[in-house]
């Protein structure tokens, strides 16, 4: 796996605690499916939005339908330039009149600065939250998240995607688009460390950053700074679930709607299954009959599918699943995401 997309942020105590796995990669991979693996999420940061105009402000700024969010629910969203290009993608969590935007550290400052420019007379305050976060992933993750945080297991199991429970000062969020059941736990730094230590004492296996990236690739989830940046439009990056097409105006909406109605993407993110066992370099060119066909992004060997999987931008002529292209002299097959042809 190449290209981690992180910004230069100081390493936290939580990151130090979870930095070094104590088991083999195979054992980590198995735990993340069959038991519980714990992953550091220090590359994600959170911005708190408060004020009586917070809902309407975010609704007018972001691509998601913020006014539809119920209590303790969440949604994918993007903040765009006036030309419809990505400033950042994010998840938006609502707790009453308080909102928390969670996103890659790389996009956090541009997002905060970009939103702040549009605050004129609105009662809206943006601030970075002093939190640390980790994930519990695997078949037993709900039970362990319950043990660690005190949330009831049935309540956690019933949460929808991006729904959350508040346990004291810890926020426990269900992630339903992962390979296995997953719960993200965010809390003030000292509490996050204590909760992670408790999870480890209860048998959670430390998962490496490489494994976290592999599991992201397996479900076809692009990552800002690695698979997409400020040169991409959300529909090119497959972020359709972050766009509400009927909500009305928001920054960059005109370009998103035009592209959606025209139905003519010149490039889009697809899956690739590449022959062989060794990953290929990030940003490697993709060709067909000697002509440029696209560019490779995240890539990893998946033990589950016994194949090299990749996310890649492909030009329009090669969108069709089953199309054969070449990457670093190796045959690759285009698939839709999230790799439906590889599901077991």
C-alpha cells in the first residue's frame, strides 16, 4: 500500500499505544473478521459546529441534506469549491443542535477556512475538537464496544450506518459499509487511551495501518488525499451517497447537477483486479493497446480474494466492467465498486 495521505500532525498517545501490532499480519486480518481488531484513527479529525444557525448554514454549504438528519444520526457529505471540485469529503454527525464533522486531517484546515469565509451574520461557531479515536472491527466488535464504553450491545447492533450513541464523553458510531461489523469510538485524548487500553485487555488485536488500508480497498472506499483531491468532482470519485440531488442550492451545486444530468463523466473511480500477487505503485499509469486509459490509486493484495485489488480512475471508453487494461505490464480487469464480482 502506498501513499497514506496524512498531514503532518503530532503523534498522539493513542497513536503510540496502537502503533505496533503484536501479532502477525495474518492474525490481524483474521481478528478483523472473526474476532476484534483495534485500529488507530489519528488521521481523522473532528470539527464541532454550534450555534442556532448551524443547521441551516451547513445545509446551504454542504452537498448532503442536513435538515433531514435525525437525532444522533449521520450522513456522508462534501464541501465543494464554486466550480464543484472537492475541498473535502466528510461524515456529519448530529446531536441536537450540535454537529460534528469528521474528515481526513489533510482536508480539515481547508474545510474550516472555507466554511468560515461564508459566515457573515449567522450564529455559527466552528472549532476543532480535542479528541482521539479508534475503531473496533470484527464479528465481536459490538460486544467489545459495549464492554469498553458501557453502551448496551443490542443498542449498538441496532444502530444504522453512521448512527451513534453517546457514552459519557465517548461517542460510539456504527460503520455499516465495512467488511465486518465496525464501531468507531471518539473521546477526549486521555479517555480514548483508557478505553483503548481496556479493549486491548479484553483481547482486541492491534491492527496495522496497512491492514486498515487493505480493508478500505476491499470495500471500494476512496480516501481523501490518496484516491481523490481538489482536482476531482464528487461524482468522479464515486461519492454519490454524499450528494442529495433534490435538496436545493449549496456551494458547487450547479456543476454537480449539470454533470449528473448530462451523464457524461470523462473519468471515474472503478475497481481493478490485477494479475499477480505483488501490488503496483500508486499513481502507476493504466494503458490499453498502448494508449493512456487511466491512473492507479490505492492498491493492495487481498488474502480474502487472493488477488491484487485497486481503486483507479479510468477514462470513459474503459468504464464497462470486464474491460481488460494493462498496469505495469500486467493484465487488469475493470470492475464496478465495491467489487461485486469478487463477493464470496
